[in-house]
């Protein structure tokens, strides 16, 4: 479940959603106006989807005005034609607009019918809204993320591992954690964070489904971070901590595992603890390098001083002096030995 703004589609848009899936509509533009999702314009199918793309998409993109664009593709899925949801939020948009469109997207998908939306694209520059930009996005998103140095080491270890059979004289490797799959919105949010769209993600584990879901994706100040930590449930959090250290400006990704004591069930505590390691590997596979992993009980711990100290521990230059131990008190006087002459 993603964070909601309370903004809903107006009756005109809902009515159009009901009839635009007949195969005749190619594209429709939706904007947030007067605290409502509103239909701006739409256009019918002219040719095949690739030939229609730039011709019908280009007039809908305004330089500094965010919008949603739903574009009908030509292949079918069980619910009918597949649709592409393009979220156009340019860099020049205000912070409020960016947060509003990011937080309302889940509502738009729900009211249009998330089963019809097969692909999503978040665009911040006009190049990304073209057919070439869309095709590049598909290649980038489908390609595996480059391995980190840690992942390369683990891959080498796996290559050298010897497969064993069960027997009374064999030892088996213990389970290192539970690898919970992530939902598609979670994968998209990780991709968006890597591209700089968000500086904070909150994620939860569905205990019945055993799957990791996105709770919130936003841009927040450090002062607002403690208030994001729930007091009744465990959560995973990713936060980009922007700070200076030794004269250098740094943007360090911090992975936070919050567990509010025994207010959570035993199963919840075990699931979050077991999934933490494999999920951190999944995060790095999506191109996000985690600088520090933290475990906290309460959001009050997340101060600027705390994060800075965790990322850059103070180095103590005190060298302990070696103190020669005293000999036993009753060992008597020292004896002098005369070296023997060498013949």
C-alpha cells in the first residue's frame, strides 16, 4: 500500500475510464486540478503504437507542468489491451508538485484499473518522453544492475562452493535468511530512488503473502525522518543522508530496520530479522549502494549527530603505553651468569 493524498478522480474522468478501454482510444492526459484528478485531453488510435507515439505524446508534454499520460499499447493481456503509464514530473516542477504527483499515482492506477497498466515510466526530461527514451527505459529496467564489489565477492565464493549430499558425515550450510520477493511498485521505487526522484522509501513485509511492499516514497527533510518511524509495526527504510564530512559533500544511503520492541508479534520480528540480509542484497542489485545499515527501536534516535557518527566514527589516536609487569616479590636477588669462553 502506498502513501495516499486523498485526491480522487472526478466523475468525468471516472466515466471516461470506463469507456476508453474499448480499443479506440490511444492516449489520454490526466492532471491534478482543484484537488481532483481531471481529464485534460485524449486522442484516438491513428496507426500502430510506435508510429503514434511521438506524434501523439509530444503535444501533451508541457515544459514545467506535471501530468499523467496513459498510452495504449498494441498487445493484449488477460484484462484487454496493455497500457503504459507515463508520469511527467519535470525537474523544474515545485517540490509540492513532485510530492503530490508521486503520492497520487497509486490512486490513479487503482481508479483506472491497475490490471490494465503493464508498464510504467517516470520522466523528468523531455528526452525520456520520446519513443527512443521509452525504449531505452525498457532496456535499462530489464537489464540486471551492475554488481557491487561485495556481490562480486559473493559470486566468486558461490562458484568455489562444493555441492554436498546429505549423510551422517556431511555438514550442511545453515539458512542465512529468507529471501522475500518484492512487489513491482517496490522495484520501481528503488529504480526511481537510484535516479534521484526520492530521498526516502518506507517498506513493509506482508506476513501472509511473504512479500515486500512499498508503503511510502517521498522527499523529506532530516527533521521529518523520526516521525516516519511507526510505533506499532516493524519497517524497512531507505534514506539518502546529505551531509558534509571533512570538507566533502556526501549523499550516503542509509538502510534502517526499525523494530519497536515487543509491541510486534513474534512472527513479525522473526520475518523482518530474517529478510533483512537478503533484502539489502536486492537493494544493491537495483544499483543503490548502502553506506550504513542501522537497527533502531524508535524514530527519536535518528538525529543528524547520530547518523553522522554512525557513518563517520571518531578515530581515537591514543596509543596505550606498554607497562612492564613486575616480577614476583619473593624471587630473591638477581643472579649474574658469566658467559663461558669459546675455545
